[in-house]
């Protein structure tokens, strides 16, 4: 039976999480053409490498404890909960400071040998400090908000950080010609500005108690996830490191622009996943919630497929219209990266079952490491002949392998009766229309947009004719249409 109240809450949370991400992404889209007027592809190559290092350091600074910060919220109540988060905060502070010291001692030597370029001072130093502040002051408040389904506060922190990033970058790059340094200082400024609010939230709840037992439980849950998180980082890192080694900083810069713009889709599917994660967490102890998982997954994938197709269709037109010619090679990356990030959505569903419903993640790191190995191997194989397109294909293959492996393992542990026929319709239509987009010739801007709007509309027509909607959904659609007609008729 269609649970309307559940769907309304799911839609509300998805709208809030995704709306925040989309809003920030739109601002980023508007500013990246400005940045590219002041920064060369080689400049963006350095930025891309620096942001990757920051992403990897983020996992080192938390060793997976962000997962415990979310999952353990409902395990404790009252002062027990505050003791847990106080303990977590103190440990992350000590861990982050320790890593910063190690980076200062060995970072210049290590990263020059890893990346092949000497960019630690000042670029990596800035981004590592920003990442440490984010780990210490952002992780606990954001994951508490997400666990409590206080989506508005989560989005406020997330959007505030990104908006601060862009505002400071714009001032420093355009106003003061700070170049790459200005871009990275924007990341530091965003971490500090929103971190001040995070610190206030933490200090109002911190208590003078530290529990080794609660820390041990959190580490037992989180540390096995560390290889999993780090393998995700390797999947996103290997392409740019190998492009630097096998190509040039300019190629890394063009790839970074394409990847960053396409990553708006990853932001959207990740935000929507934040909306459904509490439902998967409840399903571990609630039979009614477990029985809702198949339809929850279907609607999540419908949303993700729609977002993926929109990006695949319209992002190339945006790049062609607003970016300098030096960056137009990024257009060829968009279909592959769009499918890659839709594969991330396919992966999130069974991963939620493992991490939130079953709370069994022991084998997941091995699956993620396998996907990372596929990514590295394919990058080595495909980058020499195909350049940045080979890197995008490697990313797609890695996320597909990961989604399939996690799905198979999850179903072996606890079979969820997913609506596979409906999921197959979504995937098949998305693939067919993506192939159609790739076959389009270069058209004038107006005609190009018109054709892409027709293709986007065709998605809903095709899934309808393929039998995607069930009887209850048709009844709900007819009811909604009747209410609209009566209101405006």
C-alpha cells in the first residue's frame, strides 16, 4: 500500500538536502566561467590536485568516525549521548593535530614523490589546514543534524561553507589576483566561518566526561570502514595523479573542470541519500520500515536518473556557451561521468542496507578496494591512448563494479525485494537517451537546447510506456491532476 505520509516526509527531506546542494551548485556553475577567465588549465590542475589531497586527508583526520557520529545517535540518549559526542570530539581534535604535525614534517617530500610536482608550500598546506578545521568543527554537528532529520540545519552548514568558499575566492581571485592561492584560501575561509558556528554548537553540549568504552565501540564500528572510505578516495584520486604522470597539469585542469561540474550530480544523489538513510537505519529494528525499502529505493533511483539525464543533456551546452575554448574538451567527459555518478546512486542503496540496516560492513572494504584496483588498472590502460576520456571511463567502470559487488553481497546477507523491473526500466531508458545525446551533432545554441529539452521530456514518456508506474501511483497522479484542475480551472 502506498504510504503517503512516508512519501511526503521523504520528499520533504530530499527537497531540503538536494535544494541546498543544487543552490550552491548553481552559484558554482555561474562562477566557474569567471574563474576560468583568470586561471589557466595548469592552474586548475594544481587546484584539482590540492583538493584531492584535502579529500584524502579528510578520511585520515576522522578514520571513519563520521559514520559513528551518524549511526550512534539513536544508540544513546540524554547525558549518555553528550558523553559520546564529547569523547568523539576530543579524539578527532587529537587525531587531526597529530596528522597536521606529520604533514608538516614529511608532507613536502611525500607529495612531491606522489604527484611529481612540488606544490606543498603553500597550496597543500592551506588545504590541509582547511580540512583539519572541517573535521574538528563540522563533522559532529552535521551528522547529528542528519541523524535527527534536522535537514535545515545540515543544509545551512553545508551551504554556508560552500557559499563562503565562493565569496572569498571571488574577492581574492578577481579583486586581488591571488590566483591558485586565492582559490584555496577560499576553502580555508569557508571552513573557519562555518566552523565558528560548529564550535558554538559543540561547546554548548560538551560535558567534562570522556568514555574509553564509547570510543572503543565507535572505533570498532568505524575503523573497518576506513579502507572503504579511502578506496573511494583512490577511485577519485587515481585519474588525476596518473594524468599528471602520463599527461600534463593542463590535462589535469581540464579534467578537474569537467569532473567538478559533473560532481554536482554526485552532490545531488548524495544529498537525496541523506534523506533516505534514516529510513534504512529504522529498517534494522522496524518491520514496517523494512517493507518500505523497495519503494523508497525505486523513488530514490527515479530521482537520481532524472538528475543524471538532466546533467548529461544540459551541462555540455553550458560548457560550450560559457567556458573558454581551452576547457571545451571537458564536454566529452560529461556523459561518462554522469553515468558514473548515477552508478554511485545504485551503490548507495545496498550500501545503506549493509551499513544502516544490517550494520554489517566487514566485507565492504574488500569490495571497495577491488573497485579501486579496477580504477587504477583501467587508468593505466586507458589514459595513454584516450587521455582524459580514458580517465572518465575508468571512473565509470570502478563505480559500476562497486555497485554490483555491494548489491550482490548485501542480497546474500539479507534479501531486500527490490523492484528490479522498474529499476531496469530507469537504467535502460537513461542509457538509451545518453547514447542519443552522444550522437547529437554540434547545433546552434537555441536549437541545441530545444533538442535536449525534447530528449529530457522523452525520458518520462518512455518510462511511462515501458510500464514504470503502478496502479496506486496512477491513481495518485490522477488525483493530483484533478486537484490542480479544480484549483486553477
